[in-house]
């Protein structure tokens, strides 16, 4: 067996040699050397086949697709048939309305001989006529000095009504008010001995106003409008009186985009009379506005066109134009900024000034205040859905800024003085907090600085103010309010200075800081009946808002209210 492979090898070699011999020289019997190469490391490769030609794998057949056969065995029970008795379903599709009362009356009494009577009566439906009636009287038979010599009283009576049609509302009403004040601001030396009687003069201010107008009901349409015609009459116990006719109209338009606009027209004619003058004053203004809102960005542009005929020395004209530019951007709920550049003419009347200072005496001239420009800016936002804040600064330039000073002829009466060129700087900050319906807080801080030209001091204007208002509802039937007001930096004008170089120099009297704490509580015994208590000047501070006029000390009043 071992000889067989050897024989085969020699036979193969012999045959190859013969074939080579015949191919080349055809020489017989010649043997040539040959070399054979055997490669073991050679790898044969083929091109990659695309996966698109692969056959899909065969997935296993789910067991759940198999057929199942069930056998149902009937069961028969001897149960009687149900006897259904359908009943109507009682469901409240509308929320129960709270019971409304047409009338409300409140009565009370407190120290300083102060009775209180207040009432309202109104209709609870507005189809098609709605009306409301109100009245209030509060009297203080005694005051801080001289008991009855510093009494005070206030009375108000008014009626308002509206008639509704499908497109518009026609409204109107009238209001009558009477306020009584005593000029008790005599020499402060007499305050130390209140038993010494002194003569005082009473001033009764009577005010009557009537108005009527029309406005559209739908406030979401492309156009809204309102127009009002009014008449006001004012008279005091002396020679001052003032009648006013007013026309006020407004038109608002809205677009389907982010643009909107409005225009307001106001005209007032007054004819004030006093001891030394009787004039006719006209005030007319046109205030167009265009507003653009895009997401968190809000922008307003407009003009204030004002014409007024007050007589002022060196006045260039009766017509003034002021730009109005306002913008705000809220980066996030927690932070945003706002800015404003504007100007206007603030209308002053004898009635508005006497409401600011009820101890105003005869005046020599009434002038409007011109706000040449106002530059304001600040930040605002809210956080934790409970706190909101606002802080800003503004600079305003005024002409004819008014101040109140004691009259040199009668220190118990005030007169009006003006500063021709004034610049007022104001820094303000607000902080609010709300905790559900239980507690709310509102506070504001104002700091002022005055740069005056004609007046040496900002008479009776504060340099700083702080106001904090709290409302607490521990449970549904009890409401408690606590308010704190501080005011400081007040200065009054005294007698002319003896060492004055110029005749316009006066003694400057620094008034004490005013601190007023107010507390109010209202407890509801039933839905109709409740009791209340109020306290003013709880700290018993000797507050003096106007020179020579200290206010009442701790003042308490309590009473009850009834709805019907």
C-alpha cells in the first residue's frame, strides 16, 4: 500500500515532462526543473450583498392567534323580573345666586360727639332700568381745640341711574354735598389752655353736580364710545363761588391685530369769583393714543394737545402740544421694566383746591399747572404668585406749581402761591402680598426732592411718605383692616423774617412727622345684621397737616349695619 502513492507521483511527473517536451522543442527524453508554490494564508473574499436582497426572517407564530372553542352551559334561575319606577332627576345647572338686598343702612356713634348715619338703596336688576340712591351724614361736634370751636360735619346725597337698550346705555345722576369747617387755626399759644374761649368763623362749602351721558354696552367690538355732559356749582360761606360746564367724549377702536387706539376730547368752562377777581376760564384738550401689544411688549404713543386761557405774565400762547411715549417689557413674571416720557397741563379749579385744603381763604388768582415733561422709569414683577413689586424714579418739570401758605392777614386761613419753574424728583417703591382670601398687603414709599425758583421751600408738601394697608379675614364673618400712614418733611411758612435781606424771606416752621394708625373691624352676625368698630389716630399723635391746625386725638366710633 505504501508503494502506490510513490508510483502515482512518478507517473504524474513523467506525463508532465512529456507534454512540455512536445510543446517546446519536441526533444525527447529531456527533463526540466519546475517550481510549485502553495499559499496557505490567502483569503478569498466576495463582494458584500445588499440587505435589500436578504430574505426576511421567519418570525415565530404567536400563540394567541390559535382558535379556541368554548362550551356554554345555560343556567336557569327562578328570579322575578325587576319592576323599574323612573323618577325625574333634580340637578342644579346654574350656580345658586347669593341673595341680594336692595337696602343698606349703618348707624354709629363715637367720641368727639360724632354721630354717623349712612344708607344706600338700589335696584338689583338692570332690565331695563337700574338706579341707586345714597346718603351719608357724619358730624364732629367737638374738635381738638376749643371743643365746639373746632367742630366739623359732612353730608352727602346722590342719585344715579342707567337705562339699558340693546346697543347703548343712557346714564345720569346728581350729587349734592355740604361740608362745614371751622377756622380754628389761631395762635398755638392758646392750644395750651383750651379753657380760654376764642372766636372762630365757620365756612360751609356747598357743592352740587348733575351729569348725563351715553355709552355703548359691548366693550369687545371694534369701536367703543362714551359721551358725558356735566354741570357743577360750588359756593362757600363768603364770596367764593364757581360754576362749571363740562363736555367729555371718548372713542376707542380695536383691530384684529395687536394694534388699538383711542381719542379723548374734554372741554370745561368755569367762571370763578372771589374777593379780588371774577374771570372766565376755558380748558380744551385732545388726547389721541395708539397702543401696540406684542406678547410681553407694550407700547403707547400719542399727543396731549391743550388750550387754556389763564393769564400769566410772559405767556407765549394758549395752545400747547406734549408728546406721550410709554413702553414696558416683561422679561418674565419675576422681572420687567417700564418707561415714560410725557407732558400735560393739570387743570386746577377753586373746587379742586379747596378739597385739597379745606381751610383755604380768599385767593388772588387761579392757575393751571403745566407739566412740561415727565421722565419716568423702573422695574416691576411678581414672584411665587403671591408677591408683586414695583420700583421707579421720575423727574418732572412744572410751571405754576401751587403751594399753600398761611395768610399774613389771618393765620387761620391759607392762600395759594405759585412757583414759576419747579423740578420735582421722586423715588417710589411698592410691595404687595396676597395669601388666598385670608390676608392682603399693600404698601408704598415715596421720596421727594424739590428744586424751586420763586419759593424758598415746598410749603406743606411732604419730603417722604409711607403707606401700609392690611386686610385680614381670619374667617368668613370677620373682616379686620389695619392701615398705617406716615408723612414727614412738612414745612409751614411763618411770619416774615426780621433779619431778612429780601422782603420775600419768611420764617420756616418744621412740622412734626405725621403718624396715623387706623383700625377697622366688621363682624357679621347674620346675613342681614352686622356690627362694626373703627379707630383713627390710635397712636394719639399730635399730627399737624396744616400749620396751626392739629387734628383730633384718638377717635373711636362703633355701630351696627342692617340690610333689607
